[in-house]
C-alpha cells in the first residue's frame, strides 16, 4: 500500500506544470490620464548665475561640469554589443548631498543620493533651470515623462523652445534631449502615458556617434555614447528604446 501511495505522489508531481512567469504589465494608455494643468510655482532658485548668456550653451556646460564632478564615468552603447562602462566614476552614495541639490530643484528637499529613488529627471530639471530657462518654457519635475508632456503642451503655443520629434524625424544636435522609455513602460510620443523614462542632454556630435550626459546612469552622472547612422540619426539599440529627440531652440 505504501508503494502505491508513493507511485501516485510521483505521478502527480510529474503532471504538475512548472510555474509560468508573470506576464508583463499592461501598457497604460495616455487617454486614461487627467490633464496636467499649469506648471506649479516654486521658490527654488539656482545656486549660481548661468555660466554664459546662451541658455543652450549653459545647459551643456553645466552638464559637462557635473560629469567632471562625478569622475567622468562613460557608458558606451553599440548596435550589436551590450553597453560597457569605460571609466568608473563617483557613485551616488559617495556624493549624496549633490544629488540633494538636484532634488531641491523639483521641490523635494527631503531626498538625497541615499534614498534609492531614481534622480535622473531631477538632474535634467536642475540643469535646465540652472541654465536660466524660465518655468514658462520648461517646468521642472521629478519624472521625465511629466516635463516632456508639458513640453508638448507648450509647443502648441507660440514661443516654445523644446520641440519633440520621433527619432527618425530629427538628427540630434548639441543641446537636444534624447528620451527613452524604460522598465517596459511603453511610453511613446503617441502614448505619453507618464510611465518610466530617461532623458539625457546631447553635449557632442561627431560622424557615427554622439555623446550625451545624464544623471543616475550606472549610479552616477555619466557621459553616454550612442551610435549614429550615416545620416546622423540615432541607430536603434535594444538597451535604450528611444521615443523622442527633443529639439532645443534656445538661443
């Protein structure tokens, strides 16, 4: 009798199917979201005047300066290889108070580099606001897709300085932003669903490649090298599903 029970248990175990992986989360539709409304006021002020009279040049210089502060970490993407880090930089937990400065620009003075909260949007917001761009033209936010959505809304009125394009519609130039979805958010310009994303500031463009600087890339302020095709457009890479190149029309 004991052997019969054992046989039945073995057979039952053999018939049990292996657990299936959880399906990916459903992509949220932007149509379900309420309007953002106007840019909220803020009492935050940049720590210093912009480095130049040109807001676009100031954006680039500020990004390069922060990259140097963090040890010049460089991440290289290619079309056929995984991304690689060519130079390790200072990590967020080694300079948490500087990341606190970025957070303060989006009215979150309670956060630092010790919180394990993505701070890349706070870095971009700090950079653009510190370059002297008024809130009527750029509204800082702790989420990339929120400030990008506001850019699209602002572009419907005269005087806009940030114009979003699909990657196949614009060859990136110095001062532009490159924005990619992440974590399976499914964010696109046609479905700007306020999902997870990441944006970097283009600081150099050469034949075949460009360099951009962003925060919270491999836990630091990093310079990221992207491949370009023969016409200067971004080459598709699996590690960064770019959904927008944001043209910078600042003087």
